[in-house]
């Protein structure tokens, strides 16, 4: 098993990509700390992992809150004795499914309200920073080479009409900080960045016939991605198979950004 004996924190693991990663990492031998603001979702992920014979605990965490990030890392170290993998997956996107609502949905300026900007950047970018702030010292004290996987988005590299200014800005920041952390903390820690494309998760809403048709027309592989597609790339980056990879960007989008 590729993660045998390793401890992983996965934020946003109460559903979607984070849950898929928690299940997969545990199958590969990791002890997983499931973090999410959604208590019911996080506990359900842990139940799924443990029923399959894996190791996992749930720690409620809003990654935009410094004390909660510190407590999250403490939980990992106190429970499993070390921290080897930090998967910064938690994120928000105040997407407009049926038109912009000022103050509720992300939008291009000047339609974008400040509170939507603040909450988006707080979770997506500051949350990544805070988890790294407390996670990196714990990883440095642990045996072996640590691995950080940060989640950006294809929105950081391909924008278009109706772009979500707060979301793409926060995810662009995640891309930049990943490269800086990789250089600053090598060779003890590797740090890489994922760029998921159209992935079928609760965050993007109901998968309607129109959405499925959109993927057929705009994604070369002809479908929306599944959370497991991203989780498998994260597993590679967390494992020793990626031992000579750091400061790298990995797009998981079915070819969406190529056209």
C-alpha cells in the first residue's frame, strides 16, 4: 500500500473530492484526519472509511479560523503521532446557477459584493495558508519527506465571460503560494498543486441534462470528471511515486483547458 504508516489531513472531506480522497488514502494505508465544517458529512466519511477497515477520525474545522486550523493539526499529531500529508482541499464557490444575486453570488466586478469576496478568499486562500502555517512544523518534525497537495482550479488559468472574480483570484493565489512553499521547504517537504476542471460534486449543483450536454460539447473526453479522478492524482502526489516532483501544477480536466 502506497501510504502505509502515514498520517494525512484532508480538509473539506465531508463530501465530494475530499471524501473520495479520504476513502482512497485510507485504502492505501494512511491514517486520515477528516476535516470539514459539515459535521454530519465528516462523520459519514469517517464511518465509510472505518467500515471498510481503514483508520480515520473527524475533526470539525473552518479553515478560515486560525485556532481551528491549529487544533486540526494537533488532533492529527496527538492521535497518530505525526503528520506526513496535508491535502488542502476545502473550498467555497458562490456560483450563480440562475443569474447573479449581488451579495450572494460570485461575479465580475463591479457586481461582486465585498462579503462574497472576503468569505471566498478567507476559505480558499487564507485557509490554505493557515493549514500550512500549523501543518508544516508538524511535518518537519515527522519522519520522512512530507507532502502538501493544494487545490487550485482551472479557473485560475482559464477565464471567460461571467468569471467569478473572487474564486479565480483565490485559486490563483493558491497556485502562487504552492510554488513558493515548495522552494522554501525543500527538501523536507514536497508541495504540489491540483487544478480540477469540471468535476461532478455537490458544489457545482445538480447534474441536469443541459450540464451533461455542456460537457459533451466542451470537454474533449466528453464527460464531467468524478471526485475519484482527482483523488487518484492526489494519491500519486502524496505517495513516494512522486518523490522527485515538487512545485508542479497538475491539471485534471478531461482536456477542458486545451481547447
